[in-house]
């Protein structure tokens, strides 16, 4: 999960907004500036867009799952009045957007204050918005070698959050909604682990595991490993590892 908190202050943002205003609500005008902030990654699942493999990353309808899309944070099905509000747009890969989020927008609690132009701002959404929410306040990482011998780098709710807290529930719902964690727990349920994003989470495990092992030894060791692959600095995961917001679990 990548923080996009600098988006609206970026020097190029006013230019994108001007192009959008002149375009009669073409939200793709924001794609470049959003991608500049995330260094060409999906801010939710951290898939690197320029690694799209059009053969292995197609869904059953032939859509390329890893292309960047700009869509509504609050879905236009319910929030028609935010359809052309530029602060309601978020960048996601096609898979996060169309296979996972779709038009979902759960709220806390099952609130009676809901979805009107006058009071939507009072709502407590249960989906992280990487522009407004700091992922470091919601999640820890888990490097997991599961009992099924699957390697995954998952998100889990930050250990310091109380289970009754809004932030905890928002973390849980975000993880579940985007399939970014809970792979081990799912083995006892009817849903197969293969329904989760094990390929993506496995690639993340491989990319960051040596960094996590080095960080367990010390910050100097972590920086040595990071220098070997400087492109890894641009992932949100690095901030979690540097701050020791992770654990390594090998349940075998
Ligand atoms: Zn994604």
C-alpha cells in the first residue's frame, strides 16, 4: 500500500486539473499525475504497471488485469454527485478496480447517515483511500511461508489497533476486499487460497524477504541490501520494513 498524501500538493497537479476541467469530466486526465506519485505502481496492491505481461495477466474476458485505471473512490452508482469531483478519483490496477473493489463501499458502522450530498463527508468508509489515509497507521506486513508451502507477503491490521477500533475494522475490510491477506486463515474455509492473489503476494515475498531478514539484524544491514536493488526504495513496503512493522512466520 503506497501513501499518495503528496498528490494534491504536487507541482503538476494544477495542470492536470486544468486539463480535466477543459475536458468535460474525463478522469483519465489524472492518470499521469497519480502514476508519478506512485512511481508507476498500483497504490493498493503495488503491482508495477510497466511489468504488465499481456499473456499471463488476462482475465477470463481477455482484459489486461494490470493496466492502470482511474476510478471513483466513492462509486458513482451511489454518489452520482461526486462523479466529476476530482478528489473522488483514485488510481488502481484493473484487477484491484474491476475484480475486487467494483462498486463496493462499506461504511462503519452500518450507518444511518449515508450517501447524501449534504452529509457524505460525515461517513466513516471501511476502504482505505491512499490519498487521505496513511497506510502505516493501519497495517503491518507478514512474510508467511504457509502450511501449503505458499510464500506470501500479506497485509494484516496493525498490531497496536484495538479490535473494536474503526481503524482496525477499516484495515480488516480493506485487506479482505482487495484479497491482500488472510491466505492462511482461508484454508479452513470453503474459499480456496487460490482465490487470493497468491501470485502477486508471492512475487512481493521474493522481492522483499532478504530486506526483512536484514532489517531483523539491523538498520545498517537493511541499507546494504537496499543499495543492491535501489528500485525497491520506491515501494510502500520499504517503509513498513524500515520501521520494523512486519513479522516473519513459517508455519511448517
Ligand atoms: Zn492493484
